[in-house]
C-alpha cells in the first residue's frame, strides 16, 4: 500500500470503531438529538472531510456533478434529516470502495512499473584514455564506447565492440530465453547483461533508443482511449446532471400532493447515492489499463485502449513474409553462373553490387563472399521492388529479380528453386543467378492456427517470387497469398482487402521493414516486429511485438477479447443494478443501505471483475 492508502485505511478504521462505539452507547443510553448530531459529526468529519472539500472545490471550479458532489449532498442531507448513523455509514463505505479501487489501480500500475525498471539509471562511458566515468545516458553521443558490466542494463542501442556474454531480454519480450552476443552483434537497450564485460559502440542517442521508445509508448498509451471509454465519459457527463434533476423532482414534487416531506427527501438522497456512476467511470479504464499492462509484460506493446478494443474485432490478418513469418536470415544455397563465368566471379560481383544495401538478401550475399574491398563499388542505387544498380570496378552491374532484367531488356536464363533468385548482369550481359533461401519462424505455423481458430482470415502479401510465397503459405496453412508485389502494390491490396472485409470487422497488417510503414498506417491496426524491425515500422504501427514472435498476435487478440468481455459485463451489471434500485427507491421500497450496495457494492464487484485482466499470463 502507498502512504496515502495507509492513511485512508487508518481513517476508515478510526471512523468505523467510533461509529460502532457510538451506536452501542446510543442503543443503551439515548441522548438528545443535538448531542447525537455533535457526536456523529466526529466520525463523519474523520472519514468524509476530503470528500466535502473536493465537492466544494468542484462547485467553485464549475465541475459540479461528480461522485464527490453526490456523496456530499446525500450524506449531508441524511444528517439534516436526522439519519446520522446512515449518513456516516454511506460515507464510510464510499471511502472503503475508493480505497479498494485505488489499491486495484495500483496493482495494475505495478505491471507498468515493472516495465519501467528497464529505464537505465546511468551509462559507463569510456574516454579516449581508457578511463571510465559514470554519466547520464542522455549525455552519451552516437559513436561513443560504453562498458556494460555483468548484472547491468544496457543503456543504449549499439554494436558489441569487444567481449562475449548472454543477455536477458525478459524485460522487453516477456520471455526468459537468453541471447548470446559477441563482437559485431547489435544489442538493444533494456536488456540485462548476464555475464562477461561488454564494450559497446553506441548507434543511437538515448532519446531514440529502443528502451526510450518503449517507455514512451507505454506512458502515452492511456492517452488514446477506446471508443467504449469515450462513451462512458460522455455518458457520465449527461447522466449525473440528469439523475440530480430527477432527485430534485423526487424530493419536492410528490410531497406537494402526498405530504411526508422527510420520507420523500430521504428517497431522493438514496436516489443520489445509487446513481453515482463510480462503477463505470473507474472499472472501464481500469480494465483497459490492466489489459495494456498485462500485454506489455508479455512483450506486446499496445499504444492505446482504442487499439486494444479494435484488436477484438479482427476479421482479417495480413502478413508480410520476410522477417515477419520467416527468420529473415538468408543464406546462399545455390549459384548458377552463365557460360564463361565462374561461381567465385558471380558471387563477388553480386556481393559488391549489394555492398551498400541493408536488405537481408544483400547481407547474405556479402557473407557468401567475405573480405571484399567495398571501395571497388560506387554509385549504388536502390531500385524499389527490383534490386540494385551499382558501378563495380567501373562497370555497371545490375542485381535483382526477374522484373529488373525485363525492365532493362536483358536476356537471362530463368532458374527455379525454393527461395529468392537474384539475377546478375554486368555491362548489359547476364552473368548468372544466385538462389537465396530463408527459414520459417518456429512459431509461424502455430500463429496461423491460433488466428484461424478465432475465425480470422490470413493473407500473405510479399515482394518475393510466387513460387517461394506459395510454398511458404501452403506450409503455414494460410488462406490467401499474393506475391511479387512492390510496396505500392501492397497498399493497393490492403485497400482491396479493406473493401472485402466483413462489416464491423477490422483488418490487421503485420510487417517489419521500412517499406511496410505505409501499409501499417493504412490498415485498421498495424502490428510491427520490434526486435529486428525498422524504426519506421515501429513508429507507424499501433502494436509492437518486442520478440518478433508472430504467435503473440493471436495472444494479443485473446487478451483484447477478454478485456472487452469484462468491459461489457461491468457495463451491463452496473446499469442493470442501478436501474432496478433507482426504480425501487422511487417507489419507497429501498433505504439508504440499498444505496450503499448499489453504489459501493457494485463498484467493488466491477473493480474485482476488472482486475481479472491482471492475470493475462494464465490466459496464454
């Protein structure tokens, strides 16, 4: 419990004990009404002074109709009508309910606070003379060398300069699988160095680092409210003044004709207590907060309640292939040189042509022909969806797909194989082709099965060759595949799929590359791979998977649907109970204790139901 919660609990205990003692004393020794009022005002002030103050400040500031106003009017009115014990009891139980919901919110926030532990406190900066000094991560420039000792968090993204170790990525991904790193490997901030000293060359400022972006996403997620949250906010804005007006009518109109003013005023006060919308105003945001916090513990970062709600309506899931459903780790598996060209010459020419590209296929070509002097290549041009055009040893080299050969009017020998074919031409002459293969992610097939079990249609959109795409899609059991697409083609296909999707259903696009950013933004919900995905894709996405595990998508949808079930349960339960009790109160069948249940009791039950979202690990 926080210091404030402990203070509130102390007030509740003191007020409850005083009220119980006072009730016993008055039962055996009736005192004059004025004396009773003075005695009852002591526990009432102890437990309710802050509510009265908030109600006064609300009236003064023009924000009249809130739960503090309703509680203040109801309890002060009860005291004025001589129902001293009931007035104190209503305030006491209201504060118990407030303490309970405060504790529940705190428990929900703890899941976010656990994530906040990835924030680095400092960085060990290595100076030019080899000395090390501790600095704020914000003060570390790009290209600096930092030292990370065993047990410390990696404060900034970078590349391992020296040292070998294993990293604990649980804080980022929700998984405890260690990751081995050695010189040349890229590392991201927020991971914990398990063993071995690492010297890391930083590649980003702290403000642009992975950990900073994650914390920003989570901290700002509450700003993007779900439609149902906005509905409850608007509902309360009109509902509270309406019930206050109804209570005034109930207090003053019937007694004009039937008399019994005190009875009708008590009915109106009970009406006010029952009408307090705390159960909805508190439990609905708490449910979304719990869902977002629980998902973040599992490495699923949802940027707002609106996206969490939208996930529950997913009808179509569209996937990029490379790096999303496959490892994105390519290897040269076959080399087909043209007549008069050696395999070594073909590989060397292709690797030099691709030496400036960051594409995984380009990396695999460079790995197949290591040790080349990149200065032999110049004037590299990326030809989107086709390949590259580069000067190698002063000669124009084209390396890319069959469309590139066709576009340049180069005669080539078509090849076949389960993978990506790179055709290479030099000075307008075809010199051969290279087959590069990728592997499916271990959880890709389970991801498709999980989505289809939830009634979601699965579609692949890829720039890879139709043969490779068809083979991967068939193995994964996907419903539809479209291959050989340029980035603009993907956007057009998403537009088509958006028109085809069922009414009231959402379309999700899952990708990882910078060329997926436009599609991620166009889809109803964009999901990016966060571990190896590009910054542009992560920025454009609405949901980020920190461990690049496609199986987390169906888990995110299950969390979303569970969240929405709890939200609608709370709305239905709270409104039904309040409507029933309001009618019974207007008919004179209830009393103030019914009001306590309809307000505090319903709020406690709704909050208890909402806290079920905190146990999302058991729902995997």
